[in-house]
């Protein structure tokens, strides 16, 4: 999905640079509701590496850290668009 939003920036760190839990960049990317889930598709993780079987078969675990670093201006734009038209969050 992030391919269609050019303002979103991937982490893409290589292994051994950080100090935490992401399976690729060793930073704190695997947290919150995604803890124990595949870091790419969000499905349930099947190993300590937190990649699902399909993502491992497609070798997506070798591309660099897939987490989005910034939320981008699209998220901010959505907030103000909703505010302008009076939409409320559920």
C-alpha cells in the first residue's frame, strides 16, 4: 500500500545497525498491536523472526526493514479534511 503513497518513507535499515527487536534492522519496530505478527503483512508470525510463511517464501524478509518511519502528510491532510467537513471518528 505504501507504494501508492510517495510521501511515506520506509525504515529500510540493514541488519546490525540498531538496538532493538525488528527482525531486519534490530530497531524497535515490532511493537503495539503488531507485536508477534508479520512485519510486512500483519498476519500471525510463525517464528521468532515474525515473518509469515508466505512472506518468507517470497523472500520479502531480505529487502530491509519494511516499517513506515513517518506517517506522511497524507495522514495530516486526512485529519484536516475530516475536521473541515465535520466528520467524527467512530
